[in-house]
C-alpha cells in the first residue's frame, strides 16, 4: 500500500459555528492536492441522509455519532482520510467511536476546535444562536444543551486566534507526526 493509501478518521468536535467544517474542507483540499483519497462527512448532510428521523435527545445524538463513526471507520479502513466536522457533544459517544477505530486498527484523531461560545454566536453561520436567543430553538449545544469538552484531544485548535490555513496546517502537521500522511 502506498503512503497516501493509509486511511484515518480525523474527528473535529466543537460548538456550532466553531469552524469545524471550514477547517476540514481546507485540510481536505490540501490532502487531495497531495494525492490522498479524502472524504468529508459533514454533520448536516449526514443528518439529512443517514440519520433522518433522529432528533436531538442524548440518545439520538449518540446514535448519530456512532453511525457517523461506523461509516468513517469503514472508509478509513479502505485508505480514505475521513474528515468528520461533527459536534459530537458527549464524551462517551466520542470515546465509543475511538474504541471502535482502535479495535479495528484504524487511525483516529480527535481534534477540539475550541472556539468560545461568544465567538461562535457572533459568527452564527447557520443562524442557530439568533434563533435560540429569539426563543425559536431549544437544545442548542453549548447554550442550553451540554457540550462536554474533550479531556485529552489529540489536538486543540483555537480557531478564533488563527487563520483557517494555520488551523488546517496544524492538523496537517499532526497527521505527519502520527505517521498518517
């Protein structure tokens, strides 16, 4: 297998509007340009196509995360770099995905995109914070629903303090350090 044929899952967790998808897409472009097979499993797309019908209860969120983790591991085990910009608010759900990857011998990195809630609410890419503030939305992760900050992520990215290119570069460097490039 060529070097670029080694797969891995890179899970970017963080609050809504933290920059997870933007960083994942920037890293994906760089990896693709370097000849890697890359897939971005965007949380919104997954909810529409793979997890339709699930709500936002703790149980449904866990089911959603484990489904995404299963698909990510499957792709990664076939040589794809799988970038997963998905909130995954609960530590036990993220740990279950990590353990599944470890049991399968598949590379896995957890990256915390640690943008503070006040910065996320200013960005408000999808208008979720405004809807929550107006009383139109409840259960917003990090506001009126829990977000369990990763205790020991493989990388913490302060996306509010550096550019997208710097954030993607830090993640690319970590992939190299871990032998995943």
